[in-house]
């Protein structure tokens, strides 16, 4: 059977930047290995969620063919599933950021730490925070964690706001819940609020958890040592996207009759792939970007001998965009070309296999936040003729008309 490699580069798309000759990082980057795929390719330029700026959860769901407006029950579900916390219907699963508050105002929503520090803090929270309900707290990567309250006689509700200020939860009539990247508007510290009456208990439980955890963090060894070294120290937790239901994604292998594997390193993407029925190829996020790319493309190549299709997720482009580092962003895109695309050009059979290169959403590295822009998509297959230079502009100028939304990409690709 023909093979498919589906690459999602997190936050790949961007806006033109003056210092890059008014080009976007994707346009500015030299991508000479991609030329082999451009010889037989078409572009698409779909919207992800219309006017809303998506987070990665809805962007990735849409790219993989699952309409977030239909399926999403809240990012927390995928995040905790990906952390192997095994959420069940009725549990409350939440995504957590370690951040900090200064003089009662927001200082940072992301305090980067080593994995060891993150694990030590998580361990302390599990041991020392006493609440009315059972919970499990688990370290993720850098500043991220997962939190699951286990189903009890009290019903947990997903109708709560986020206290993480950059993302606003929206609830849809059909039961879907999605947070949108709305940006940090002020420096106020907000409590978790009940959006509906039934969520009053859940909101008060989460606020109590935040308060008690913050006090545990401030008394921890990690906090004191970071303070002593003059490093940013976390002293507060920001929660978002509480989910209490299984999103029940239809199995991707059955849907398209192909056997899928996922080479993904972050809990969120692990969670979505698992929920979609893909086989996870064990991998972690290497801090050294080049080493990470070599590792991931190696695993993708190996997976291709056993699976029909591989979803490969590259995280780093989004992270540097949030930090405003557009020079690093185009350098990352060039490394993707040199390390990942060059290898795939040798491994894939360009006469019959398919390569997809796209992203989950655009992230502006000048504004340091996600955008609601359409996303560039490259679909390379022998059926197509030559397309020149893969960029936002070329996709906007010349694209497959039938792919209007990101959810349309996968059915199109799987029909090739
Ligand atoms: Zn992002």
C-alpha cells in the first residue's frame, strides 16, 4: 500500500516580518530539500476555526480530520490521556501551567523548569495538598502538568472558566467545549468561575486546589533553590480546559482503512493520537533541536516499514514564536528541511507515496500569540504537477478549492 507521512509543525505559519525582508519565517527559510516534493504537489489554504484563534488541541484535531466543534470536550482530556493518567468519563481532567504572581498581579503564565524540578514539585503537590476529593497531579514538560479529579459522588462539571488568562473557554450547544487563544488582556489574577450553576462545586474545588498548591510550591525546596540562584520561581498554578467526558473520536484506522502510527513527543499530541486509535511510537522531546529531529525522522522511517501512515509532530516552531524569536523560527524550518525532509525524500517512494506538511495554527512571532489566519498545507503526490515555493502567500494564491477547512485535509489526502 502507498505510504503517507503527515507532518504537523506546531505554529509554523506566521505574518510577514520586516527584518526578514517582509517575508514570513516559512517563506524566508531556505528549503532546498523540499523541492523534491514540490515537483509533484498541490497547496491548500484552509481556515482552522474561522474567526477564532485555535490552540494546538483544536488545530491538531482538525488536521487529523476531527471537527473540534463536534468532538472537543476540553483539552484537559487529551493532555491527561497523553500523560498516561487514564481519564474516565466522569473524572475531571485539566491542563495545568506552573507560572508566577508578583505583588498580586500576573507575572508569568509559563515558568520553565527542568524535568526533575517539575517532578519534585508535582510529587509534593500530590503528597501535601489535602482536599475533599481524590486527585492525581502529574508533571509534563517544561512548565506543564496534568490534573485529574477522580469521579466521586459529587458530579464534576466542565462548565468552569480557565484561570489561565490567555485562553477563553467557549461552550457550544451540542456539548462541545473549546478554548481559544484570546491573549493576556490584563495582569489581574482571576479565579475559576462557574459558568453554570451546576459547576459551583467544581469551581470552588479548583480554587481551593490552586490556593493550597500555591502554598505548597512556595514552601518547596525547588522554589527556594531557584530563588537563591536568582532564577524565575513558580508560585502559582494556571488551570485550563477542564473536561469530564471522553471525546469518543472515531477510530482513524477504521475510518480510512489504513494503519496509523504517531511519532509525537508532547502529552497533548500523544493524547489526541491515542484517542484517534493511532499506535504511539515511544519518543520524548529532546532539548537539542537537531538531535530531536534526527530522532523523530528515524522513528518515522522505522514506523513506515510497519504502518501505512505516520503522523509526525514537530513542536519547536511554536515555542520560539511565543518567545518572539523569529530568527530561530526560520532556522528551525531550515533544520526541518535539512534533517527531516531530506531523509524522507530518500525513504519515501516519490512515485506513489504522499507527504503532507502543514501546521495546527499560525503563531505570530512578533505578537507572540496564535492567530486565526488560514494555514498553509503542502500535499505532495505523484498525481500532481509542480508547485513553486511553499509559503503562506503561495498557498493563498494557488490552492485546492475543495479544502476550505482544516478538517477537509485528511479525507482529501486519504482519497489519493
Ligand atoms: Zn502555541
